[in-house]
């Protein structure tokens, strides 16, 4: 290992830190040059280089995805391969620029082409078109990207974020019913996957009356109704949101099996006849004080054999992970009152609120949701 700087560097440090020394060693040009040539480390260096480059290019990747979705290219290609000229004409983009976008989509694994003239969807591209709510979520991200445009100002809390205004209910303000409809629709589109994973993780078969607090336009309860014949289903949400649930329940023939309670969980009482409560993508919208109050209120409304089901994307806690900590944590920070919490953190809050046991089913897709099954006794 001639020429590799292995001496610990002590500059300005009182105690020797092995990790600090290791980081300085790996960062040194001499070490990198040596490792790039040495047969055992060569592949590792290449992989690390690619991973760093992917992080650097991540913004371009997201914008390519956004452009493909905004031009509706995944949907168009669902009918079969199309030429550059046709896609360019349909999107009103010069063909030579459309060719660049299509090659970029190919490089990212969304598109494929045999001859560089006609393009088709790969399996991932087809999934993009088919995953419920994904195209809508991607388009909605323009708001998040504007909030993150200056990340230094963002982390210093110097940005008046647009997302805070997009989700006005978290501040307890009056919500315009038209705005309420927009965000309820956005949530409902992406609810199918969340409901799928929640229903796989949680057994609802013994539940008699399930109340979905913050249940939006009722998309989750409709999925529960399809999976379980028996429970009565109660939806609790703000008065501006509740009417859209009545429509959805009527469309699904569920009007008799459902009850809608319009109110705020901050100030209005919960009904006392439910034996299970679900909070699906609700806690991460709110600050700790609001979450503590809500959990106490759920505990008070449940009988001894009662259960609380929590389902939302979560932080990895001491082992941060990509979806919870490098996406949802930033999204909820931009909302200004929200917070991505770890399963352990939420379980602790549940116990403080008076719940006794918490089960942690293994999440199928942590980027979709993680569930906690919490019992009163
Ligand atoms: C992120 S959305 C989740 C909707 C639905 N559970 C889902 O996963 O699609 C949060 C929901 O909480 C509701 N909500 C927010 N504050 C509330 C409050 N104080 N009382 C009742 N519902 C509230 C909102 O109206 C919205 O429907």
C-alpha cells in the first residue's frame, strides 16, 4: 500500500477519532487513486462513484419523470410503441428535444427502443402508468420542488413554503370546500396502495365498528368494506370533507353500512360505539402536541378490547431510510406542522396515551406505508 496516507491526522482534535481518520483517508485523492487501481477495491470505488453521481443527478431524474408524466407519455405508450415524431407532435415539443427526453427516460429504465426511432414502455414504465395515484402525485411535486429550490434557506427555516398553504387544515383554519376536494382527491388516488398494504398487515375480521378518523373521502373504508363483510364503518373528518365521503359511499352501495361524523378531532367529541379506530396518513400531518391529544382522545373513545390502527410512511428512526427520512421527512417539514416519526416513537406516544400493547407488522413496502396495531389492553 505504498503511497496510501494511513497516518491518523490529529489537526485541531483533542482525541483521536477512528471514524474521522477513516473518512479523511477515504476522501484523500491519493487513497482514491490507489483504490481505483487495486483489484479488490476497484469495483467498490466504481459503485460508490456511481451512487454519488446518482445523488448529484437526482434532480434531473425527477424532472425527466415529471416531463414524461406531464406530456402523458406513459399513458400514450400503453397502446403500443410510438415514434419520436408522433410523441413530439402530440406534446408540441420539437422532435430533436423529444428525442433527448425519450433517451433520458430510456436511460432511467422507464422506456425502451430497438432502433432509437420508436419507443415503448419497460415494465417499470408500465407500472408508472398503472400505479394508482402515482402520476397525480408526481405532478403535485412541482409544489415541493419550489419549496426545496433553495435547500439552505429551507433547512434554515427561511422559506414561506407553498405546501403549508396546500394543506391548510393542519393549522386548524377554515378550509375552502373546493380546496378540500382537491386534496381529498389527491389522497384518494394514492389510497389504494396504502389500503392494500394495511389490509395485508392488519386483521380486521373481529372488528364490529371501525371509525376512520381523518378518513378523507372514504377511500380507505371502501377498501375495508370490500375485504370484510361485517364491520360497520364510521368516517370522521372535517365538515368540508365529509360530503365527498357520502358520495363515494353511495357510489359503492355502502350508505347503509356507513356513518359519517363531520367534525374536528381537536374540538368535537368522538362517538362512543366503536371498537376500532384507524388513523391512516393522519399523524404525520401534525405536531407532537396535536398527536398526543388525538391519541388520548382515541384511547378514551375505545372499550377495553379496543384497537387503534396506525398506517402511514414512517422514519427509520436510529436507522434512517430513504423513503421515510429522505422524502417524507422533507415533505412534512415543508408542510410546517407535520413530522415523519419512527414506529418506535409513535408506539411510545401510544403508551403515554394509555394504550398497553403495540404490534409491529413487517411493512410490505415502507415507501407506501408502515402499520402499527395498538391495543387498549
Ligand atoms: C393526509 S389526509 C389523509 C386522508 C386519508 N386518511 C388517506 O389516507 O387518504 C389527512 C386527513 O385528515 C383530515 N383532518 C385534518 N385535520 C383534521 C381535524 N382537525 N379533524 C378531523 N379531520 C382532520 C383531513 O381533512 C384529511 O382528510
